[in-house]
């Protein structure tokens, strides 16, 4: 079995390369926190096809809705979250419907 070692190592290296290549193009899910009535981070930059998951760290309900109405999450409460997938490149200002002074921006870059 001495001859199999190098072959396995090559196969393993190739598999790792493939995984790396795939993960660069795979749609990602990006975490965004709501803390002290702020969207963190803000602004946030993602790529078309990615999703943002907002998690509420405050003791009151929040949501995230686009100024252009392109997305709107339900109200979600402490430690709960909401996810929106962004398929279109562009800049999307958004706010919390319950607290309109809470504003943020999602920047969606074209997928490569
Ligand atoms: Cu809010």
C-alpha cells in the first residue's frame, strides 16, 4: 500500500482546492445584529445571491424594511431573527418599521 499514500495526498489536496473554489462563489449568509436600536454593522456589503440574517439583541421588537419596499421582514423579538436574500445588485437603504429613526444600508455587489 506504500504507493497509495502520494495518490491519496494528491486527491485530498485537490478536494481542498475544490472546496475553496466553491466556497468563494457559494451564496453566503451574513450575520447582522440589532443592538441598542442600531443595525450592526452598518453599512453592510454583500454579493448578489447572499442573504442577511438580522438577529435582535434588544428587549423590544424590531424589523427591517427597505425604503423602496423591495423587502420587509416581520417584526421579530429578543434573540429572534429574520432573513432576507438579495438577488439584485444595488444600494438599499432600510429602516425599522417600529422605530423609523433606526436606519441602515445594504450594499449588494454584483455576483462574480
Ligand atoms: Cu425597531
